[in-house]
C-alpha cells in the first residue's frame, strides 16, 4: 500500500527555519500532485503549499515569501522549506499525494514555533 512518511518537524524559535520532507513509496511519484497541509489545535486542516507533476506551485497567502515547496522525483520526495517561522505556523504538518480519484496522507509531523 501507499506510504507517505513525513520528517523534519521540531521546536524552533520565531524567525527560525525548518525543512520538512515527505518520502513516498509504492506510487508512481512523478504523476502525483503533492501538497503540504497543516492543522492547528481547534482549527480545520488547511492547504499550505502544493506542487504539480510539472513543478508549478501555489501557496496559501499567509506563507507566501516564507515557505518553498519542491520535489525530487528521483528520490520520491517532496520538501517544504520554511523560513521566518512565526508562532502561528505551529501545527501538525501533513503530506498529501493526489492523482485522479486517489488521495493519500502521511501521519503528520509536529512543528512548534515558540520562544
């Protein structure tokens, strides 16, 4: 079965940086649109950033200019580089792979931004 495994979450001070990784297995990674979502306590899950198979990207307004999504099809991995982190970025971050009617989720990785 499809597996998405996130890593890279941590406790970081405001203004700091983190890079999240999501390694995929048992899918033809290159044809999937990949996304990073986040869910903070008491809030709905929201799309943070997405990248198409062709490499086009989009971001939620609150992270534009601070976060960068990228993919390495040779490694079946998608990344989220997060800079200038703010306390409001604190959430569990989830990786998603989508193609046609198929959609898969990872287990999530905790990002906490606090001094």
